[in-house]
C-alpha cells in the first residue's frame, strides 16, 4: 500500500484542512518541495486534494509546485468541530477522506492533514484498518530531548480513554517505531504516570506496567514510570500514555516553552545592558528559538494503520506544514508502515515459538 | 481552628518528611524565619515535629530558630512509598500525623510537610474533615502567568480519578481561593481539556462543563475549556482538572522550563561571542532563572479542609521549604480556611434563597 523505497514519494495533502486555510497549506507544500529538491536532492509528487478551482487558483503563485502536483477534486471539507461519527459518513466527498483514500488505493505513500484530529483518526481507521494485533491506532511524534536521540511519545490525542491492553499495544508500536526510526535494538519504554512508585496512578496504568514487566520476550526494555518533569531528559526512548494525558503533556510543554521564551524576551528588553547582551548572543538564541518552535516538530503519525497518515497541527504555519510533509516523505522513504508491521509480526512469531 | 489574624502565626513543620532529610528542612525553616523577620517584619512560632533528639541536634546549627521553636516529639516517619491506607493507621506516632494534629488541636495555624502526598491527603482528610458541601479536598497552587495575576490550578495530584461533581466542587473551591487570595470578584474559571469544542474530552469533563455553565448564581465566570498550551497566558484565574492531568501538566511545565533553561545554557556557552552576550545580560537572565525556579513556587495547599495543610515538593531544597512556609504564613495571616468556608457558605445561602 505504500510506495516502495527508491520510487518518487507521492504525498496526498488535504489542501483544505486546518485553521490557516488553503494558501498556507500550498505555501507549506511548496516549501517542502524546495527543501527536498535542495537538501535531500529528491523529487516528490504531490496529490493536492480539495476544491479543484480553488487549488488551481492558489497554485498560480507556485509554478514550480504546479509541475510536481496533480489536483484530486473533493468538493467538501470536514469542519474543525465536526464529530468523528458524522465525518466518516462524508469520507468520499471530503478533502480529508479522499486524501486518505489515495493512500488506500496506492496512489500515495502517505496522507497529510491539518484538519480535525478525531475525524482524521476515525476515517483513517475505517479506510486503512488497523494492523493485525492492534485494536486502536495511536498518534505518535518524536520530541526533542537533552540526550542524543529524540523520544517517541504516544498517544498524543487519538484515544481519550485507554485500557491496559491499549497502552500495552501503544508500547509495542512505539518500540517498533523507535527501532525502525531511531535505529535502537531494544528501546527503553516508560509509562507516563504521576509518581514512580508501584501503587501510583490509575488501575489501567498499573495493569499495563505489570504486562510490560512480564513481556520479557519483546525487544524493548521496560523502564517503569516516568513523571512529567523528566520527559525530555533523554532517559527513555518511548513514552506511553493515554491520549488525554499525552495531549495535555504535549501542549503544556509547547505552552511552557513559549512562556519561557516570552519571559526571556521581556528580560532581554528590560534594560539597555540586557538588550546589548541579547544582540551579541543573538545567533545562539536564534538557534534555540528554531529548536523550540513547534513548527519544526510538526507532523505526528497514526501508528498501527495499514498505511501512513500524518496529522499536522491545526494552526501550523507554512514552516509547520513543510515540516509535516518532510516527515511524511522520510516515513515513505523508510517504508515505515510495512517495517512496523513486519516488526510486530516478528514479536508474534517469537511469542508463539 | 486557625490562628486569628494579628496573632503570631504558628506553623507545624513535619521535620522528617521529604527526600532531602531533616537538615534541609531545618535550614528551610530557619530561612523562612529570617525572611519573615526581615521582609514581613513579623514573628513566627514553629512547632518542629519529629524525632526529638535528632531535631535538637539539628537545631544547634540554627540558634535563632531554636528561640522561636518548640519540638513536638513523634518517633515514626511515613515512608515515601507507603500506601495512604497504611499511613492513616500510624497517624498518632508519625511526624506527619502529629503535625496535622497540631492544626486540629489549634496549636498551629497550618501544617507543612514535604512527605508522601497521598498519605498527607488521607491523614489530613481523616483528621480535619472536609468543609460542608465538599466531598474531597484538592491540592491547589498559584502558578505564574504572563498576566497581572497568578492562576490557581487544582487538583494537582490528590485525586487520581474524579467525577463531574468532584470537578464542580474543585471549581467552587478554586474560585473561593481566587476571590480571597487574588482579590477578584468573579474569577474566570476554566476546565483543562484536550480541545475547546463542546464534544472534546471525557464524559466527566463534559458533565462538569454543563454544571458550571448552569451555575450562574455563583460569583465566578465559567470560561469553558482551556488546553495545555494556554495555562500561563493569563486568560483564566482558576484552572480545574482531575489530579492525574493536573500533576502531569504541572510537572511537564516544570520539566520544560528546566529543559529550555538547559538548552539556553548550551546556546550561551556555544561560542565566545554568545558567552560574552550572556555575561552582559546576566542580571536579566538571573531574574528569569529565579522566576522559573520551582523552589520559588513551592507549597500547594489542600483546599476544602477545616484547617490548613500545605504540601511541599518532596525534593524541595532549603529555598523551596522556606517558600512553602512563607505561603503557609500568608495563608494563616489571611485566615484562609475560615474565609473559604464563609465564601462557600455564602453560595449555599444564595443558592437556597
């Protein structure tokens, strides 16, 4: 269902989803194409899904992109507050639904949308189906740490409530993602909790910890519970949580980074002396600003589906959209969905042996 | 049950609780005493609860503190991983239990402990009982924002799972805290959630939102759902959540602030130029560092009890302990427990009228 490596990656883009509108989506796609052409030296083909006339008009500003794209018409758009149960009935006529269908039909190696997360999850699950042994897909992203590697965190908001079995499957998928993406033989997997002692947290988390402790046949190392203040210390490779906690943690981290940045700006402009110091050290602080900009970490993937669907932040700007598409291209080139399925299959074989 | 304002505040300190040990607790208490004497110009009396011989030996390093303290002997200590159900059976012989009992007996206006949160909550609830109309106490703290005021956030970890009624009561208590502490007539109260749309989140949160929307007789303004990335924007006065989410959010914020600080340190030391800039703007960045140090925001209070019990961070250093005790003194001086009870009573009267 995905492109095989070596071929030109084809990315289906929901051109109509997200808060920022078509123009920002197209500018982001154009930027991703330029980046790929310059840095990665590779070609990408885009399937731009949505209202044909609007996309054609928007493309006039991006002649280079036009040459690498085809437009796939879809008359409707999923609203930001539309219920998933309602959205799935409109899969065939909406830009989101048609973009996912491009992956299902093998026309694209991945779909990217900045639209409604719940609707995207429901449509992708219905269309692409989950991998064998997986009940629910989970939204996963790589987050920066102080260590050498990023950390895989999931679920980031696809499943509001999760039982121990869901959490266990997220751990298995997250570990497969870390093995294939971060090139680790036995990733360190931790459960997000409110304390490190055994009796802390909900029954679901304690049960999942028991199951992970017992699963010694899996190529991962269960490192116990991790608290919110140690997510970015580089002490774990995979952090597993329900989608509610994961979303709270991810957004709180984003908000706090911005808060500290805002305070820093105030501190640096509080006196002539501090302004001068800021000007002198600006190259260093700009690197840091780039490093912390959520648009440079945009593009979470639904793990556990038979195909690649990426969620871009609803308020992603041109840079954010380009980052999400860049991630999609890397995942298509790495043949991620197939490799994770293979990796999961190996466990089952090993467990049955 | 609390000191009346004007009297010398008396604070019972669990001298044995916390990860850092007796010496750090005593140093923190001594620092709080010096601060109060210098800045607030006020006297404080301390009841130092724990092993009498050990405290007496430790006090030899703090002769000024010794003059303002009495030792209340308690032979046992609650362990960090002790189950609350087990801890409450040892209330009478442990430093934590005896410190709470000092509040119950009117010997102290507040108790402060850096020990086991679950045990502290269970013991405090059993000993002091909840206020009329409140089923469960909640751990609340004031967190810094970009706005003019701090924001009250609760629950921060006392109740792992909460129903809509608990969340509603937390909102009422949090609003009372904001009215008495932040001097606001109708605090803006929001529920922590993973989206701003009505259908987002768990059933408990949606039900609590319905109840808060309907509670127009209460002196608070319900502002709907708030996501993790907007906690510190100064757009709300009270943020209500279950103890699991609240603990994840609080600790993730702490960890991210430290992460950004560590990256900033790396950025500033990455070149001679940036080092120079850092040296020049150091006075400004040091103010920021102080502002973000969790030890300067230590000391959360259990709201909803007939008496004041404060939880200091388990790993609080001397500064952190001093901050928590300073907060306890402010709350005793403000007669917070009585004023919140009165405030809650006024609602009931108004609702019944």
